[in-house]
């Protein structure tokens, strides 16, 4: 296996995840002006952010809360990454696969200290990685790989996996693999207050309502321009728009398209990014009716994906023809097949359903993403037109996840970033669609599909990996493993700010260059 090595980065290079990457075809559009008002930066300014998602697990870095503290600039990982699927230096400046192909060595950035003054050492990095790998339910980025870490002197860490892992550096770019100070692990979950390495440090956490942060004057990189940040967790998108309109927020995340369009002019930065995220119908193949491919085909034929993107969501999403979309280089640019309700009814008849035996199912969804209830209602009407009666149930995703994993559901509407856990689609394809996949909500098992993914276990070339991704997406379509509906975007609006960009991977927001302006 060839040895992979990262380039060495200058010590003071900024850790900003690239938003627009030509290789991955991520598209960034901005409306309005520079967002700077007069353009004069307020020295040591304060910023207020209305965030779409807040903590739900006490800021546990092994949970989705890791993305909250990463966006707030509190934590950093050994590696950084973007949607192009290539690792970049972060707390590690270089890495290489060793003679034992199961082991990688990561060289640590010199002179880094945690926010409480503890030094970043090989042992500190090993402690952090071993903790997250050893929790009862490891994050998907490192689940099932048997990761173990050990210090290699003061300035390096060795990471070993059960089998050779060609994308281990990308796994260690996950927000869940944040490196915290050794003292953080004296409590459970580990404390993120004063124990990260990022440009901002938490000064006060107010439960699930808000958090305040101050500049980390020990930061190894560029000096942060903001002296402080207040982040309010506002799950209602209309309330986030209202806070921005009233001047109670300098930045608002994830606004409905109709609200986002209201903010224009020189004082606003209004950005929409093609995100590697797909809203799909999950069809439970472990039981009737979706164990029958004819029923799955009927659902696919009944749904008008073009109408969902262009009408139900007012053009704010791209109709999906497959799992991957225009945010990545290997994604399909094709239009989805047209809806065919007559064909759907014919397939249902062949499967034994009809006026005397109507098909009734439950369609579950959650409201944390504002587009999902809208999609659920539209899909319900489309299914009714094909003779399928769907009862919509909107609830909390976290409460429903155990049932989804256990196969105790019919159909579920899920918004999933296929690069969120690891910026390599092979990770999502493995966890979500293989027979032993830890997040296989469709409960799909195909030895042919598993064999198709087998080369990813050793393949290091990004182009070769992307060829497998394309073939896998085609196989999922052929087997009707769920129904990809639309590829959604990420957006955000800043008012009188500079240095603000929307990260399609949802890991970066408060960066050293972010500032308020007059």
C-alpha cells in the first residue's frame, strides 16, 4: 500500500474550512453587498448568533453536540477537511502510514496549548482519541474500526486500527474527534469549557438556551478579531429571522428561503451553499410492505421530485435523481425521472394492494429541519394520488432513532449529510447501506452491494474512490433503497459582519477572521 503524507503547513495558517472548492463543485452564491456597512471593522467587537441547532447532550463531543462547539470555534481536531475529500493540516501538521499499514503517525503542531494552559502533547492527543473510541456508542466516524492511540514522544501520536484504513486522516477531521485537554476527561461527558484549542473559549453555558464565549488569547493561529460571542439556540427558523431583523442577532443560520430573500443590501451577507445533504424517504425493508421491491418502486414512481424542489420548497432545493447531488464532483447532475402515478398503481396491484386492500402506512419526520414537514405534507398528497394512504407523524428525531435502528417503522423522512461524519462518501455508504452497517435505517442487505464497496477498504486514490461512489449510487437506485427526494442547501445571513462564510460541512462558523463592522 502506498504511503500517504500530508504537506507541512505554516504554523500560523488559519484553520478555515474552504466553502467553495472547485474540485467538489460546491457552489456558493451571495446576495447583497459585503455585509460590512461602512466596512470598518469594530475592534474587539462582540457578535450575537442565532444558531439553528443547540446542544442536547451536555456538549458531549461523542454526540452531535460536537458540531455545535466546533462551529463556535471552541474545539479543533488533528485534521481539517473540506467537501473535496482531501485532508488538511490542523492540530497535526503531517501524517504518514507506517510499515504496519494499520498504523498512522501524526506529527503535532508545535507550541499549541489548550485554553486552560495545558500543553498539547502526544499523550494528550492519545487520551482524547482513546476516550471517544471507547465510549459505549462511538460516533459513526470511528465506529467499528477498533481505533487505539498511543503517544509517540511529546510531539506525535500513533493511531492503530483493526484493519488498514486508507481514510483514517479524514476520520480524524470529524468534529467528534476533537482534542481536549487531559483535565477535561475527569468528568463525563468531558468538559469543553476552557479545554479546547480553538480561537474561542466558553465562559458561560446556559443549558440549551445560549452560551457565551470569549477570545482565546492563547490561540496558536491568527488572533481572533472578536472579543466575545453570544450564541442563542433558536430552533424556530421564523424566530431566527425575526432576531436578525430586529437587530438581536448579527448572524442567523438556516433561514427559510422566503425569509432569507428579505435580507439584501450592503449591510447584509446573504449566502447559500450547495451542501452535501439529501432529504430522502427511508423505506424499512425489514418488514412489509417495503420488503417488496414493487412497493418501493411504487413509492418512487408516485413522488414528483421536481415539484418538491421547485414548488413545495420554492426552488430552494435541487430535485434528486440519486443519493449524491451537485455539491460534489461525483454527484449526478441529471434530472429525476418524472412521476408516474399510473405506474405506481399498477405496481401496487401486482403487490396485492388495491381498493379492497388499500396500503396504509405511517410517514415519520422531524421538525428540526424546516423543509421536512413541508416535504412530508407534499409527499403525503403525492402518495394519495397513487392509492397509498400515509399518516404523517412529526416528532423528535432523537426520541425516534432507537425505533428506526430496530426497524420499528414504515417510512421516515430523513435529511442526511453524506459527508458529515467523515468527508468521504465511502464512510456513509458503509454505515448506511451495507449488511452490517451501523446506521442502516433502510435495513437493506445486498452481498453484491457490499462487494462493490470492498475496494474502498484499501483504495487511497480519490478518483478511484469516487468511481465506486458513482457505481454505488446507481446500485441503490436499481434496488430502490429509499427514495432520494431533494438535495438541500445550507444558508445563513450576516448583518454588518465580515469574514463570515457558510460551511457546507457544518463544522466552521466562528473563525479568527470573523468580525463585526460599523
